[in-house]
């Protein structure tokens, strides 16, 4: 079986959940000898690709110039079209939602992976990318099969795009992190007694409501901090919100690599995930792997993924968020919650992701 993957996500994403998904899927399909995989990209600065033995060259990695990404995308798209026209594959698997390939795929089947319906459900927060939702709908309706990464995403596809249920197969993501986290303290991080927040903070990530919820707790305990990993520097509005609540000196932000992120999880009092919506929620698995207690929203896919390994709250209610955080902080036996998280983690592996995706491929031939 020959699977052709295209360049899209490996052109535009240096780090991130989607490129990690496709990297792990391809790697496991090949290691298990389930499929012969080809990636139609000449150039990529993606971290996962560059750290592997994929024969793909980096694209001016140490230079910044106007139009760099567009030039890389143009070259890779031309190469992808060439590979499509050659037709030396059984199934095509696009890595994002650009529908350029529809004119070149002929009668070959294609499988579409849908991660979430954020662009559809939070359209007012994604005004700069209206084409993503449009392209996604076109591809979802024309795809021979769809992989949804959670039952929550499957329900959204049925409700918002009117996709027939039998066309959608749920295949969970794997555990993206090492089980070998060290308890050594993160270097150059002044906060030692902290609650951890990971990733983007804008829009549906609900960081503003977390700040509102956690402010009384941080004000009442000068030894306690909120550490934000990744997501870029604090915006002026975020700084103003923290200053207004007198917690500016208790909230920190750091850019992190995988090693530092693992240490931050392993040493946190708890990981808090207040997102209004997630297609899956990889940070939950990261926290489970690190033995970090979890408090998260009771919405979308998060209860499906975390199950009994987390404390839940209503992300629209600051008091509910605060109550759940306090409950976890005051647990007499945190190890019980940690063990539930580790047990839940065992349900997710990239080997299973590859095997179940292979079964979907096989159904198309």
C-alpha cells in the first residue's frame, strides 16, 4: 500500500500538534511496515522532520526575509502537484485543508483528517482565515473517508457540516511525550510553587477568564505563581488585566522546548486547561505522562480524553474554575489522581493510531 502525504502542515508549522500527528503517523506506518509512505515536500523547517531521517532539506533556516514562507509553499506545492500527476500512490492524505489537489488527484481516493471545528464554531475569532472553514467543508464532503480525532469532533462534523456518520472513523492521537520526565527543577525559572498553563492564550483558550478566576488565589498566597509555557509574550491587555488584579508579579511566561516543558509539567502543583473547545487536548496527555494533576474544562473532547484522570470545571464560570483548582491543590492524596491519569494515558499510543488509520486506508481499496 502506497500513501502520499502532502507538504502543507510541514511548510507552515515549525512545531505543533498537527505536524506532530502526521510525523508520528508516517513514522509508525513505516516502522510497522503497514504502508510505503511518501511526503511530497522538498523543503521544511519543521522540528519533527528535521530531527528525523526524512530526506527533506531545510529552507534558509537561519535567514528571515519577506516572502520566505510563500516561496517555500509555492515550491512545495509545485512538487506536490508533480507527485500527484505521477500517480505513484494508492491513497492521498492531505495534511491540511488547501483543496489545490482536487484538480490533480484523478480517480485516486483521499482520506481527510479533521482535528476540530474551531473555525466553524468560533468564526468571529478566525476572521483572518475564512478560507479554512470553506475548504474544510469542500474536502469533508468530497473525501472518500474522514478520520476524526475524537468522538466530539465526529459529532461536530455531523452537526455543523452534515457529514454522514458512516463516513467518519474516530482514531485517537497518540501520546506525544516521553515517559521519562525528570523531577529536576527547571533552570532559570524563579517560580517553584506554581500552577501551569500551556500554549496559546487567545480567544477560545479562555486565558482571560482563568486570570479572573485565579486572581484571589494568587493574591492570597504570595508563594504561589501561574506559569505560562509558550504562547508568546504577554499582550498589553494581559499585562493590564494582571496589573489591575495586583498579580503581575505572580504570573510568568516562558518560551519552552520539549525538555523544559517536561520539567515544568513534572514540577507543577497542577496543570490547568480552561479551553472552551478542543478537538482532542494533547496537553492532557503531556500532563498525565509527567505525573502532573489536571484540572480542565468539562466541554468538547476534554472529558472524553481525560476521563477520571482530571477534576472538571465550567470554563464559563470563574468560580467553578477557582473551586476546581483549589480542590486539586488541597487534595490529600494527589497520587491517586496522578495514577488515574497514568492509567488513562495507556489508552493512547501512536502505534494504535497508525494501525487504526491503516484499517481506514484498507477500506478504501
